[in-house]
C-alpha cells in the first residue's frame, strides 16, 4: 500500500559458487532459493516479514563488485507461502 521509485542500472556480474559467504545486507529468507544453504545470521523481527542480516550462505552467487554478492535465484517468495497456507 505504498509507492517506491526504482532506478535501474545495468551491472556486469560473475556467477560463482562459494561456501560460507557472508552477506551483510538485509534479506528476506523467504526470497532465498531452495538450494541455498543458510548458516548463522542475525534475525530482525520486522512486520510483516522477519529479515536476516550478517548472514552466512553457501551456494551460487552473482559477484557484482568486491563487496557486493547476491544469491543466484532470489525472487519474491510469496508463491511459496501460498502453497503452505490453509485453503
């Protein structure tokens, strides 16, 4: 029920596999792909969804810069919630 302005900027990325990669940004764990292994993390209970940060992840990543990695296959995870909700 809110608005946001989005600016798109094309980035080059390198796809790589890494074990125990630290991601310091905020992530919604429901948006992570199923093959991503979640290690230790800090949990922030922020409605409507809990967020994680300082997260140790293992799997495939896009390397955008020296400091920025994003998990491959992240997407808006609402469809996963719809499968488990009661009818």
